[in-house]
C-alpha cells in the first residue's frame, strides 16, 4: 500500500543539509578564535614591564591558557550528553538475490530487489554516571586548569626577575670598568709625563698600562656576557629574537626594596602547589563517587522514525514508503561484572589516600625550601651591608693615596693597589646587591607571596 509520507522526504533532506551547513560555519568561526597575537616590543624594559610582557607572551603561559580553553571545551563536550542526541542515517541497497524462506512447505520470497531507508533517531539521557561526574566536577576541573596556569606564571615571573638582575649586574660591571678605564687613562698620562720629566721611572706607567689592559679585557668579556644574558632574558619572556631590548632600572628604588620580614611563618595555603593539590583531591573524591555510582542503573529515553522505501524497479524505489516509528525508555541495571566495580572503587580510594601524603610531602618541601631561601637571603644581606661599607672606605682610601702620591709621600704601587681595591669593591657591591634581590625572590616564592 502506498502512503503519502514520501512527499515529506525532500523537506527532511533539505533540513538536514541546512543543519550540516550551519554546523560547518559555526565550527569554522570558532576555529579562528585561537590565534597568536603579533609580536610587540618594549620601549623601556623595566622589571615590572618585562615580567608583564612575559606573562602575556611567554610560550609556556600561552600554552597553559590554551590548555584552559581545551579543558573548557572538553567539559562542554561531556556535558553535551545531557542534551537530546539527534541523528540521521541513510541507506540505499540493491539485492542481487532476494532472501527466500519456506513457509508451510512453500518457498516465499521475502523482500524486494531495491530498498532504501532514512532513519531519524533521538536519545535523551535521564541518568548516567559519566555525565553526572562531568557536571559535578566541572568547576574543579576548570579551577585546576587555572591554577596550573597561575603556577606557570609564578615560575616565569621568578625566573625572569632573576635573569633581569643578572643582566643588571653585568651592566654595572661594564659601567665600573668604563669609569676605571677613564681614571686609569688619566693616571697613565700622568705617570708617563712624570717618567718623561725624570721624576719617576718607567715602572709606574707600565704598571698602569698592565692594569688598564686588564680592565679593558674584563670590560670586553662582560660585554660578551651581557649579549648572552640579554638573549636568555629575551628567551624567557618570549621577546622577538632580532629585536633589541632596552633595559631601564632605578638602582635607588631597588636598594630601598631590599628588606623583607625574616620573622614570617610559612602558610602552606598561600602556595599554588598546595591549592592545586587540594583541587586534585576534590577531583579524586569525585572519581571515587563516580565509581560508586557504577552500581546505579542508567536510564534513557529513545525514539526513532524510519522511512522504508521498497521496489523491484530501481527507478521507482522512492515510489513506495512504508514508515515505522517507536519511542521507548531503556533502563540498564548492572548486575555482575566480575568484581570490576569493586576493584575500581579500591583504586579510587587508594589514590585519594595517596593524595594526603602528597600534601604532607609538599609541607616538608616548603619548610626546607623556605629555610634554605631565608638562610641564603640573610647571608647575602650581611654580605651586602659589609660591601656597601667597603665601597665607601675604598673610595676614601683611593682619594687619599692619590693625593699622597702626588705629594711624593706614597709610591705608585700603592696607588695601583688602592685602585684595584676600589674596582673590586664596586664590582662586589653590585654583585651582592643583585644576589640579595634574587634571594629575596626565593623567599617570597617560598612564602607564596608571588601572585599573578
């Protein structure tokens, strides 16, 4: 018997094609949202601007931010199972030999030579452990992804600050060498004039020449180190390779920012690692609940509408439609799975128990890290204060010996010695300053005070 349902078939096909087209446009537009921004340059690279640049451009942080988006889309993908699932299947088939069956002693041909069907199916999950887990753990999974990004930002900020101070220390050594070269060239000129005038022998200006050459060599060496350390800093912050970075700093402001309260106590909750472990523990607890839900039945609504076309004439296969449809509720009750559910629950319980020891291990690690960082900071602070006093004393000694030498009281060897002591004091002072600043970062990191 021929029905009129075949008249609706072209409309259904058009609807399906429109759905596929809009879906393609949607996913194509979404794929364009994740783009890498163009490289930018820093007009003046202060410590704050360098760290901020690294937070925005460092590849590891960019990857972490993309991982957050991936995690969000994974959650949406799992939660999509809560929505009705609509599908369409299409088939066209030619039977070279139609199946025959013997019924009541008579051979009866079952079916026709040509068949085609279109099937619309719909499924709505009413209860399933997988989707329930995704819904309940969504916030913690997203939080875990954000905390991982925060941890990456903290690591990058600390490493960038240390690299920045290393560059500054090298720049200061070059500046000290430049000022010493100017002073030595002036001394060399005076020593040579005294030698020509017969006041002093040639040993004085030759000693000055040796010291001047050594200072120039040191300056040249530091200039090479500066290039390498700047490149390392650019690598850490994700700066363009071929672009110059202009380091700007305020030494007085840095000296004022040296001190830190050494009586502070460690608060583990301030550490991003502790917060991440707490989030992981919540997810492990959710996983334990999920495995316990394996004993619960699953419930789903199902439905289908089938278009069945049959004809012995291939050209008229869509002339006869014999549709059928159904709706059902399916209840699946797990009865016995060979002890698999019990084993999974035990695994989840052990993982949860193991996470408690991860927290204990972190606490011990933080205590050790803080004690070591604080000891290094205190040692560097004592060294810095001593060298700060030394640089004033060395400057005073050098000026006095210079006057005494010009008055004929001191030898030129003592001038060279005092000049060397002054140069060494200057270099050691700046090294101590930046070492102290670096050790302060370690203390703040151990206390969980670096936040981004």
